[in-house]
DNA sequence: TATCATACCTTGTTCGACAAGGCAAAGGGC
DNA sequence: GCCCTTTGCCTTGTCGAACAAGGTATGATA
C-alpha cells in the first residue's frame, strides 16, 4: 500500500524513540528494523532519519557513540538519555490517545 | 493532554471524510462534532478546517450547498461526492494500516 | 445595549518528511 | 585486480499541512 505522506508525519519520532528504548542502534539499522517489523509499511528515508536523529541529539534526547565492530566500518550508535526515555513514554501515550480518538470517530467497524 | 502538532497531521482529512460519510455537515459543526466524539482529544482550528474543505471541494471530493435554516443564518453544508466516498474508504484503510504497523513497533503492551 | 457564541473567511509562518544529491568503505562476482 | 552493489554516513532545498492571528457579520442572551 502506498501511503499519503501526511500520515507518516509524527510517526518518525515515536518510532525512533520506541526502537532506541529497547537497545542502542545506528541510523541505518533503525531504518531496516522499522521496515522489517512493520511488514514494510514503514519505509523511512535517509533524508528523514538523519536530520531527525541530529535534532533529537541536540535536544538532549539521545547520545551518540562511535563503535568499531570486528569487521566492517565504524557505526554511530544512538541510545536514549534519561530525558529521552521520558519523551519516549510521553510520545507513546500521545500516540495511543490519538489512536483511540480516531477509533471513536471512525467507529470500530473494522477491528 | 496536549498533543504535539505533528501528531495531528494527516488526521484532519480522514476525520472530515469520515464524518461527512455519515451525513452532510457544515464546517463549524464538523469542528464541534469531532471534539465531542473524541472526548476533546481533537480540537481542530478554523484556520485548519476551512482551507481543508475548500481544497477538498476543488479536488472534487465534496460538494457544498447553502441551506437557510428556519432560524439562524444560512450555513454551508458539505457532502461527499462519489469520488469523496472512495477517498474516504481509501484514507480509512491507510489509517488502519499505519495504526496496525505502529502497534507492531510499539508492542501491544497497553492494549 | 453590550457581549458572547456562532459561522464564514484569509494571509503568513513554522516545521517535518522527502527528493536528490554527495562521499567513502566493505564485500561479492568475474 | 577491477567493478558494482550494499552499507553507512551526511546535506541542501522544496513542498505542504496545521496553525496563529487576524477579519466580517449574524443571532442570542444578559
């Protein structure tokens, strides 16, 4: 299914926070993990995720760390700060509230 | 709860189409009905809904009709065209797909 | 009579997702 | 060895949706 771009607005930040809340990941990994878990519904673009990560880092939600794996090149791993964990919780609650409100309007006809 | 603006992006069009799919309404009525049904989660602004309605009308999704009620001033009622009904269905499906994908990422921990 | 809610509208700003590029290293095929 | 793809990092500029902040006018209410 192709999605109207407007639907993806707002999901990116929640997605990043939710994934990093589980473990540290690097940008490219986040892209792939989101795509995999959502059964390809989410296909974030690099032009979306890199600026988003930088902005969140500047905002003190994330901290970045370069790690040199045994093989392959160094990767920049992001993890949540304490502030980031709070934000993850808050964003999650917001999403769930919006989602519940939408169901009230749309009716719960299709599950 | 206050919502980050980004979360509301994309919901406006779905909301309007879903409400008008039930019956013809005028703009101000849509604002109030969405607020009422969502338990005040949605509080669309006039600067959001009027341009949205005009654009959807130009796009052939809606048709407008002035109706003079028995009391009070004339109101501009909007209703869906055939094209609008199709769009309503499509947008609804998109929303549900996104919503399902989000649950896959967030985990279904909170229902 | 004054004020509030209703009811229509517009202009300009802000901000997030994206398109379209660029750079460099690692690995596989030939 | 050489090329091409994938990985993995990044930036700049554009587009579009929601909103803030204004405007106008009518009807109801105190």
